[in-house]
């Protein structure tokens, strides 16, 4: 993989300078058509193949311009192996009409990942991407007002008045489940929250006000979704950001554990778990355990290929029927890690985990560097992206909506691309002196 990514000097000299100059100018524009088309593919899945075709054109252009197909990253092997699982899942599935759009969504996320890694090689471009993702989160919060299928009663969490939901009118035929919206909001929210916490003094008041508005809008919609899994993930995000931001912030961790222990002792572990896991067609922890057991059966029976992306519900109803849910009621594994293994097999899960690990480590290194050089914006970027991965993992324990089954799935890859691009740029051995001094 590295040999494909690195420059070949002999090939570079063989390319005419005029052609190289044109290719260089075109490559600098890569992010715009790829991001726009992948975004359009999220809204209209039929457009995703065009996004992949356009993204593919920039790889030979980059080779002409720089002598390499892409900037090398520690995630290349994992992403490459994950890409190899796509033809496998298309071969293994019995439902190609369901699997193909999800596979294209996965490839679209990878295309966006590499477009960001190759384009965002300056601080200004990283800032543009970071603010663009916060704006995307604000857009999701705005869309929630007319696209989410809000609960019809307040019995689930009675302190939120039911009359509040009557103010929202569903304007789209393809509505969004509240848990799906919550899953993406809680992953997108930490970046803006971290910038407010770490870079408050160095941010002008117009941008500060915009960040605050975006955070409040996302947080407000997150509360209204009544998604306990997303709330739990947001609590973990808050604890992580407090621990990363302030000298004595680490005390929030034992205090949080003490609070969780007191809740379990007072109400009982089973009662607490039921509160966290009950939702929709799932009746508490027993319902989750039954779903997870069916996912494990599938992984045991199809360990190398998986059952095909998006096939969980039909395979479960046919081969591993539920006792606590009606046929057709459970459409995914309700656990991110199990869902990846169900869809792509254990090799796919290992590849996905390797990319996730690289992203988390990249975010941590960016945060540590920002703290070392006392650059609030760099520290905020690393902390926000690290907290975003924590939200992804915690929310993923009880849900899998951030995987390829729903349209906004490439947004996770955009966050991953930003983290890896930042780690590539903010290496302490080559960071500019003017940035160290900020």
C-alpha cells in the first residue's frame, strides 16, 4: 500500500511540466465536486455512483501532479481491506437490491475520506472542513424539524411535553426515525462543543455566536429525540471534554462512575439497563440480548463473508426468528460492532476497527500537540474529534444507525478524514514555528 502512495521520482520526471501543472490545479479542486456529489448521494442514492466516478478521476490526476495516488496515512491498510469486502458482500448477499446502495454508501464515505486527507493539508483548510462539518450538523438539526417521525406521546419521557412535538410538521415521505437522527447529532456535536470549550478566547464573537447556535440547535434536537443511547453517549462526551479541558477535569470520571454505581444500587442494575435499552419494538434488555444473540449466530455461521449489507432483518426472520418481536420489526443488530461483522464478516470488522483505532489515535495526538504548544484551536480539534469517536462507540453499544444502512453514513467518514488529515499536518517534528507560538 505504501509503495502505491509514495512518489516515484523517475515517473515524475517523465511527465511533461505543462501536464503536471494542469493536473495540480485540478487536484486542488478535488474536495468540492466529491463533497457535493457524495452529499447529493446521501439525499438521492441514485447519484452515489456518479460521486464515486468523479472521485476516481482524481486519483490518476494526483499521480500526474505529485507522482503518488494519495497521501499516505496509517489507515490505508484498513481502508483498503475494507474496500475489498465490498465485492465479497455483493457476492454473498441474497438481496442485492438492498446491499448495493449500502455498499455504494460505504465506498462514498471512503472517497470523501481520501478527498479530505489529500485536500486539507493546511490549517486554513482544516478550519474550513471543521466548520463545514459543524454546519452540516446544524443542517441535520434543522432538517429534524420536518423530517423526523416524532413520537406521538410523551409516555417514554414525560418531562418533555407532548404538545411540543405538535409544532413540528412532517414534510417528507421518507421520514427519519428519532434514534437515527440522534445517532448522527451526538457524533457531530462534540466538534463544536470542543471549539467553544478550548478556543473561546481566541475565537471572535460572530464565530463564537455561530458555534453556540449550532451546538444549542443540535443539543435541543438531541433531547427531543428521546434516544437514551444517544443521551448516554452525550454524557460520555461531556465527561471526556471536561477531563481533557481542565487540570482537575479528570475527577469527572470517578464521579461519573460513582453516580452510575449509586443509580444501579438504588434502582437495580436490571431497572437501569431497561431504561437505557427500551425503545420502539425492543422491550428492554431482554429484547436487546435476543437481537444480539441472533447477530452472533449469523457471525458464527457466516464468519468470513457476512450475510450481506442490509440483510439482517430478512436473514434473522428466516433462519433465526425472534420470540420477543414480530417478523419485520427488527431491521439491524442494534450494536454497531456486531452489525459490521454481520454485514461484512469478521475480516470486515477487523478492518473497520483498525480504521477506527487509527482515527482515535490521530485525534489524541492532535489534542496532545495542541496542549503542548498551547494552541487552543488545535487542542479543540483533537479533543472534539476524539470525543466524537467516543460518542460513536458508546452509542454503538445499543444502536447501529451510524453504519451504512442510513443515508448520512458518509458523515462518519468525513470526521475520520478530518482527524487523519489533522494528524498528518500537525506532526510536532514539522509544525511551523508560527503555529507553535499561538
